[in-house]
């Protein structure tokens, strides 16, 4: 029996206050009447309506959303392929290089990734802008997807696939009917991770972006450098709300799915 | 197909770009577009490209050694990252410990609460601290109101703010592996120690702490490695005296438009980071071996 001591309760309260208080304050002050972000001047939602008037901000949000959806989707496909390749083929020419290239971007400082991609785009005369940012985001987020999917494949029972092919199921069908449903939660988690990474990236986008392709983090960053404004607090609050509800819904669905499969396996004789 | 497509993708968009960085780091800065010479352009044809690749100068690396700004940036990045990692451990350990000791029914929710900030924007979380730490910010208002200080403290744009930013942003990275290693611990060990008359304090130092060392090591590297190359935190929270290499690279590239020197900075940064990364992977491999 574990006792919950006062020391542990204090640690939890202090730790979680530290994690959440700054975000909470940011949200509270987005509803501040006063332009002075740190002095409370009464409740108001005026910064939210003002935000919708800011065309630069809306444009940046659109660019970010398009880059995010496109790059996350392609990164998920490529990352899943890479994960399958790594877990299925223990030996092929250049496997060490391949797995190195999968893991390296995870620890590579963003400034180096950004710089190297920019130099590539300059060398091959590829226009900096929307497509360059998208390609850059696919490249680093596919590695995160690969790691997430691979960790799921480690526990995957290959005998299911073997049984299917013994029964004459073609490989493609085996993949879609057996493998894909089993690794689907990891693929969804990978997509979400790729999407939020893209949504969040400032450094790599700053290197690879060009005129007309300013992303939301770039816009927020350039405004933050000029000072804290309630309008940015409002933008941040909306972003926080979207990401938080996305993560909560996804984890709720996944837990339900897990319970269902546990129930099914418990019910099976 | 399965191997080929992602392989080719990574070779073109990860490996080749890095080789170009290496090549540009041996070029000379010029006032042209692109601002380095010899220019690297596949449209010049293969033989011209080969000519361009063959000439190189090590001047940028000499510059990195001669100019104190650079080695001071590298040194101070490592120092700041190390101090911040230590503070993160001091804050993260009690939190992970309390989470692992919490009633079983709470743990899933507590774990979710640690992971959630990890999904929310890094930039926003750093930004949130500006309003708290600045001179007329919330922290100073509170401290003045309760009479702890009589003059507002200058925290924003100092190294102290950078420490706070790193600790805050990377705390989940440390808590998660630490929690995992503490949660696995067998409680009967502590009960046995207590039965044999061991005080809780002594039981912690002789049982809990040694068991959690793999978690501590993994967590510390997960904070330290990305913190060394950090740009956003020193740029938004740090001051003019905050030297960090990610920011120095950024300034060389965007403000001074010296692409060759920025490339040389990147190459050296990667070389010095290889050491902690190799140590980390070694520790991970050993931990896995032990577990299996």
C-alpha cells in the first residue's frame, strides 16, 4: 500500500503549478480589457475580434494549416514505410546509414537542419517558400513518425501475417487487412505528432520560407520581438485550445479502442 | 519500394544538404547571390561542379578559432545547458517520484498532464514567460505586493530567464523517463528496508536513487542535447550577454549574411554534440541490455 505523504502532495502541486501557471496566465490575460498585458483592466473579448481583422495573421494561419496538413500526411506515409523497412528487413545494403538518417534529425539542432536545407534549395535553384517549407517539414517529421510506428511494430506478432499468407492472402491485402489495423493507433499518433511539429516550427521555417509564405510561428515571433500584446495572447489561446482538445479527443478515442480490444480478447474463449 | 522511397528522400533532403553545409564551410564569403564562392550550382554542368567542389579554404575554421566570440559561445552553450539540466533534475525528480508514488488511479491522469504541455507550442510556452518575468511583469508585481522585494528585479533578458525557459520547456522530457524507471520499482524493497529498521531517508539514498539512475541519465541527456543548440529561448528570454551557439549561428547567417562561417559553426556544433549523443546511445543500449 502506497502512502501519499505530504511531501509527495507538495511536489505534485508545485510541479504542476509550475507547468500550468504560465499557460493559464497567458490565457487569462488574453481576455484583458487593457492593452497593458500585465495590468488587469476588466474582462473583454475585444482582442479576439481584433485578431480576425489582422489580415497578415489570417494569411499566416492559412499557410501554416496547409503546410501542416500536407507535410504531416506525406511524412506519415514515408515514416510508416521507413518503420516497416527497418523492422522487416534486418539486413540490406546501407541499413546503418538508413537508420542513422532516421535517428539523426531527432537530435539535430534545428538551426543546422534549417541551414542545410536552405543551402540545398539555393544550390538546386529551388524557390524558397511554401513548397520548400513543406519539403523541410516532411523531412524532419517523417523521422518522428518512423520512430513512433517502429515502437509499435516491435510488439507486432508476425505470425498473424504468416497465417494470412499461408491461407493465400496476397501481400497487399494482408497489409491492409492485418497489419494496418494493428499499427493504426501508432500511425494516427505519428500523424498528430508530425502535424503539431509542423504547426510549432519556427527555426526551420524561417530558413526555408520566402515572400508570401510566412507561417504563424514566424508571424508570432516577429510580433513578440516587438513586445507582448493581448492580441498575440488571443492567437496563442486559440492555438492552445485547438491542440489541447485535439490531443484529449485522440487519447480518449485511443483509450476506448484499447478497452474495446481488451474486452474482445477477454471475451474470446 | 518500401526501403527505396524513404531512403532516397532522406539522402536527397538530409544527407546531401549536410554535405553541402560541409562544402560551404570551406568556401569564401563574397558579396554575391548566393554569398559564397566558389558557388555550388548543378546547372553549370558536372565538370564545373567537380571543379567547384575541389577548391576549398580552411579560413572559416581559422576564423572560428581566432575570434573569441565563437569558442565563448560554444563554451557558454554547454555551461548554460548543463546548469539548466541540473536545475531541471532538481525540480523534475520530486515530481516524477511523487507521480510514481501516487495512487494507481491518478497515475494515468498525472502522466497525461505531463505530456500535454509537450504537445502545445514551444514558442507559446516561451512567450508566456515574457509577461511574467519582465520588469513590470506579474512576478515582480506579486513579489512587490507581498513585500519580498522593494525594487523590481531584472530577470528578463538575463541568463536567469534562459535557465527558467529551458527548465520549463524541457521538464516533461526529464520527468517521463524518470517516472518510467521509478514506477517499475518494486515496493517490497522499501518495505523490507523499513522492516529492518532503515529510515525512509536512508532507504531513498541506498535503494530508490540507485534504481532510478538509468532514468536520470536518459532524462538529463534528453534535456541537455537539445538545450545546447537552442535558439528560441536565448533569443526571446536572454539578453545581450547570453551567448548561445544556436543564436550565434542565426546572427552570422541572417544578420551578417556570412553563410560560410555559419556553415562552419554548424559543422563544429555537430562534431561537439556527437560526444554527448554517443554517450546517450551507449547508456540507452546498456539499459536495454540490462532490462532484457
